[in-house]
C-alpha cells in the first residue's frame, strides 16, 4: 500500500513538500487524468489483458482478472509506456465502452451496462403510430448510450 499523499476522489498522487523528482508524481497524475476525464474504454469488463495494446488505451478489468491484471478487479486498466496503470472506480463513475457505445456505470460493486429494451410487438390492438414513436424513442436512447436496443 502506497503512503504517497493522494487526492480523496480519484487517488491522484500529490506532490510532497521537499519531494525529489516532482515530475514523476506530476506525470503520474496527468496520466491518470488523461484516462479518467471523459473515460472511454476499448471493452470490458474483461478478465485478461489484451495481447497488443496501444499506449493510452483503457479497459475495464473484470471480476476474475488474470495475468498482469490479477488483484485489480473492476479497475480501469490504462496502458502506458511504462506498462499497466490501474484506477479504482468510485460509485457513480461512468465510462463509454467503444465497442458498442454503451455508457457503463459503476454501482459501487460492479460495472453495469444499460438495460436492453426490445421494440414493442404482439398484443391484440396494434397502434402503428404508438409503436413507431416508442421505437424511435428507443433508438434515440440507445444512440445516447442510455440503453441497448434489442
């Protein structure tokens, strides 16, 4: 466990009085901010690190991580020039999953994807205008990453 002073919300490292090599701490904080401000992840939650990640790419670590991600459950994994960095999520934190545009939300225990909503069908009375309006609403909500259309 690190004894370095850190910010209370995102655990960004703080400079200490009379600290040598302040640029290391400052650069670490900037790296974390670069990944967490307007968080966008390649995919996730996943258990295994990707084979050939590019610097700056991020993933959400699953609940049973393997390899270099062991012990980093639910963290945001950030690929940097120096290897993997991990940021612990806070309850309410959101990240856009780039594979499908979903807005994932950390509920304090797990990353939750939006609910899947299917277009209306069936029923004894069919109102085509209402179905069209509901289908359009579903498409717009899905486009905003608020739900996944089925």
